[in-house]
C-alpha cells in the first residue's frame, strides 16, 4: 500500500481509440548510458502477446506496433533473457494508438511518459489520491517504530488498528468520488476494480453502470463485468457454483459429491504463510464438528512448480480432509469461479 502509484499505473491497462490512428510509436531516451544493448517492449498485439526488442543507439530506442485495445504494456532491460532486478525491473504503462515519448530513468519504474491521453487522467487521479498516500506513509513510519519497540501495548495496537480503518475509508472515499465525477475516464474503471474489495457488490454495480458506455466496452470493462457476474454468483443465498478438480491422487472430486453437507471451501497454498498459521485452527474446527455432517474441501492455489510442497504441507499440517488443485496457481479455474482474489 506504500505509495502505490506504480501498482495503480499497472492497473490502468484499458484502452480507448483516439482519432483514426490504429498504431503506436514509441520514441525513447535513456537518462544514462547502459551496458545493455537492447530494450524490450511487451504488449498485446493484434497477433497475440508480443515481445519486441529495440537496439539502444546513443541512448535512444524506437518501437512501432498495433496494440489490442484494453491491454497494458511494459518495457524491460534484459540480458540473456533475464530482467535486471536492480534497475526497477520494468516500467508499466497503458498502450494506446498514439505517439509516445518515454524517458527512461536509471530506475525503470521511475520513468515517465508523454503523449498519452490516459496518462493525463491518471496523473489527475494521482493528485487526488496523493493526500491519502502521504497519510499512509506517515502511518507506516509510526507503526514500524511501534513494532520495533521492546513492549507492544495492546491498547496502543488497537489505536493503530482504528486509525488504519479510518485511513482506508478516507482513501476509498476519494477514489469513489473520482469515479463518480469522471465517468468517461478510463482510470475510473481501473480504480473501481482496484478498490472493489472494499465495496459492497451493490455499490460496485452502481458505480460500474454509471461509467460511459465507451469505457464499459473496453477490454477491461468487459472483463470487469465478468468479475461482477462471478461476484453475484457467490452471494449469500445463491447455489454454490459446481466444479470438479483433481485430488492428490489425480482423481476428480466434484462439489456435487459433497451435496447435503455443511461444507467449508478452504482456499490456501503451501507458500502462504498466514494460511499455514491458520491451519491448526481449521484442524481443530474439523475435529469438533466433523461428526455433525461438517466437511471441508481444501482448494490449493499451488502450481506445478510447488506441487511437492503442496503434498508435503498437507502431511505436515495434518489436513485429513479432501484436497484438490488444478495446479494453475492464481489462474486456478475454481478460484476464478469463486472470485478469490486473496488468501487466506
């Protein structure tokens, strides 16, 4: 949450058409000399995802292409296929059919861009949210000092918790005001998506419906509409969407096979520290209520690279109920179906 301008910039991945031009050009300039020979541009073209490269000559580079509306792009300095972790890794921006100028800072994520209509809206939003970001910085500075202190008073900790909630609400109010007052701004859509976890579904739908049609018809707009539909599908009182996924033995387990039970769907992952810390309490609850028709179905967001860690964690944490995973990580179809955006 600390000065999350870059995170927000990455979210501004929507796209509108300005004028008749359907292609983009990028004229770039590096602030300092670099040992890298090439700079890479990653974006969604009309032919699919594309990584383009440009030879850096006298500190300058150039790109041209036809983007897919509703995508974001990023540039990287890489060597032997690996991005340099010490130069900010990458610079994210919204790709548009316009002529860009990018001034690449020594730290990539501090680069700046000119010629982007969307970026102008983003800068306006950034100024509106800046007081909230500054307030967060001050809060974190004091909270870090508090955590480092020898004694952590529970009353003082509660004060930090109350202040945290107020800061979160103040920031959310600023974001909602921007959305209401800028229905034709693409950052309004992306801001709505970013803050949706803090809003009730009815408010999310109302804000989305208030956006201009041209915003709702962008790639991001259509995708967010799908998210809203998924949120609606898992509201209290709705029938749980059915699914099937493989268990630890490779056999499919369906939600329907557990019909008639009091069922807890437990989304977790072997790499999720807080999830692992909560598992003893889940085990305790299972032991207490299993005789009363209570069941748990564990759904892991591990992927193929962490499969063995997942299996090991099940044994270590003594999770005796059924465990399933499609081993697709955050691309898990079950997590997508249930609109899971964070764990635990």
